[in-house]
C-alpha cells in the first residue's frame, strides 16, 4: 500500500516536471509565435533525399530565417527556432547532460548551409565531447528547446541551467 502511494506521488511529481516549460511569462501568458517563412526540408540529421536517387546524400544542416514576435530570427530544420546560451561566450559547447536533454544541440554531418537572411560567414561548427559537430553562429553554439513544436518560440530571454537563453538574429546577436 505504501509503495503504491509513493509511486503515485512520484508519478505526479514527474508529470508536473514534464509538463512545466518556459512557455509562460511572469503573468502566466503563453509565449509563442509562428514563423512566416518555411524552413527547408532537411532533417535534423542533415540527411536529405535526392530526387531520382535510391540513396540519401549527406549535407550540412540548413539554418534559415523567419519572422517571429522578436523580429527575424534563426530557425533550424522542421521550423524549429534555435537559441544561444549566455553561459557560452565562445564557440565551446558547455551544455551537456541534463542541460542537453532540455536544450538539444543543433547538430550537422557536414558544413552548415545558410538560407534566407542567414550570413554564411557567421555559420560554423564546434566539436562536442562525443565527437559530433554542433552548428555555431557568430561563434555561439546553437540549440533547440526540447519542448517546443514547429513554429514556436517559448523560451527567449528565459533563465535555465544557470543562464539566459536567447533566439538569435541574422546579425548574430541576441534578439531584443
């Protein structure tokens, strides 16, 4: 009986933690916006299908721009907005373990590809501890927020894991 109660209590705690997100502001209103342009169809893995070919070709992850409530900002594949973290002033990734679960890195298997108003000269990569390549922009590693769907911007100017997270403009700066 006690075990059942403990399991129920633990389940409630897990449910509350999972459903909590940075999608509300201080007044409880949901943050979010929908981009007005479409992202390319490249998958997060960087693999795209070539018409008339049986085998996929490997290319870099495409980063593009779209309008949000914070102006034009960068988006990754699948219309997912990308973020930078104030705790990473250089190109070295510092978000690992539980941080990387909540904020998955934008990975690529080749040189990242610029689309829209993205400045190709600001795109780059950094090598993560596991050897994977993470996309950078203006020297900042890029991340998704794990609990956002396509077209959503819930976590701009939100503090988690010891620092603020920001969407990034085509100029390579945090959005205001």
